[in-house]
C-alpha cells in the first residue's frame, strides 16, 4: 500500500492551473544562427578589440583625404627648415615630434610622418581589399564548380590550382610590376600601380580559397536539401548559387578576414622592394624602404610605419580568429 501524497502548502509544487495561468506571460523567442554567432563573438574580448581597431582603420583610410584637408596636412610637402643641415636629422627631440607634427618628420625631406601614415593607410587597404575580393570571387566560383560536379571537371580545376600554387609568386610579381611601371592599359601613375598589385595578388592567390570551398562543397553536395533540390528539378547553377553558396558564406568571410593581412604584408613587401607603389605617393612599405638609410640615427622613422603594419595585421588576425570560433565552434 502506498503512502498518500501530501500536496498541502508546498511552495515548490506548481498546480496545473498556475502553470496554465503563467504560460502566456513570458514568451520564449528563438534565436537565428547569426544571433548565436554574434553572442559567441561578443564573449571573445580579443576579437572584439581587433574588430574595433579594424573599424577605426577603415574609417581612417576612408576619411584620409578629408582629414588631411581639415587638418591642413600635405604628405608630400617638403619642409627642409625642419631638418638640421649639419646632421641631416629632424630638429628637436624624438624625430621632430611637436603639436604640429605628432609623429615627427622624416629626416630626408621633413615631410610629416602622420600625414604619410594616413595617406598610406587607404593605399594599403584598397589594394588588400581589392585583391581579396578578386581572389575570393575566382576561388569561390571554381571551388563550387569543382566540388559539385566532380569527375573530370574537378580534376582539371584541381590541376589548375596546383599549377598556380607552383608559381614563384614573389619573383613573378616583381617581374610584372617592374615591366609595367611606365604605363599600360591606358593607365599610369598610382592607378596603374594599384591595379597591377590588385591583379597580381588576387589572381595568383585564388587557389587557397578554391581549395577551402571545394572541400566544403564536397561535404554539402551529399546533404538532404541538395537531394531535395535535384528531386524538384533544380539545375546545376541554381543549386550552386542558391543552395550551396549561402551555406558557405561563413567560411568565405572567415578566410577573407585572414587573407586581408597577408595581402597587406605582400603589398608592403613589393613597395619595400621598389616595385609596388612608387614615390612620391606615400605607402607603408615605401616608408620602410626610405627609413633603412636612417635606421641607426633616426629609428623612429622606421618604427612608425612598422607599427602601423603590425597593428593592422594583428587586428585583422584577431578579428578573423574570433569570427572563425563564432561561426564554427567545433574548430576550436
């Protein structure tokens, strides 16, 4: 015989009427995948800090010319009166730092370093973003096609990837950039140099994105929603761009964020070697090249552009790592 259940006055026990009465008061709302990823991303303080720095860098690059006009800055203005003719060093302490020149002036022509850093920011970011968009576009399309169709198509595209990856990219970039310095395709000067860099960096880096997209596509093409699309009569292009591509946005964004700093370093390397952005146009790599001759007597001239590159690359890497962990927690 079982003992009777005591239901008198227990606060922990809820009667059915009470449960039904409070059911409509607190609504439980579902969260989208984007909201879940954003919640994960906000928990990573380093990623958030990197994202803030990236936003500030993009704003500084986008507003570079207006800021120069507002602050009356000219990155190419020679100010020989700020350089000591006897020592060939900026007058004053710490590389000529002052209220008018917060980062000092260069020891060669007395040009304002802050103005040149600001001017070089948009050059580096435009080249890096342009090259990343180009390589991602080519790599995404070819990776989708190779992974979905497979067979001979996959073999041809895969061998094409191997061919491009076998190119000595740095030597090839130096040769092309040096050949097209004068003028080509109706362009000359800064537009030509930036277009050549975007083409070289973007066109020869697409196999990296293509391999990632191909691998993801191979896994997705066997999923049920792809079989359902085929069963409903959907053709290849529709499945590629309406079914597969939306499911690859996360990996593409993450890899693009990690590829941008690599492209910034590559552009700075070419400019440092003298085959990238040409003077008098300011660029971070070009400033490093000019600072080599003055490193022992004026190390600040090399330190400032070097820190600009370091902080930019670090911020993009932190942002990319945070996005990867937020969009794909299993990768941690």
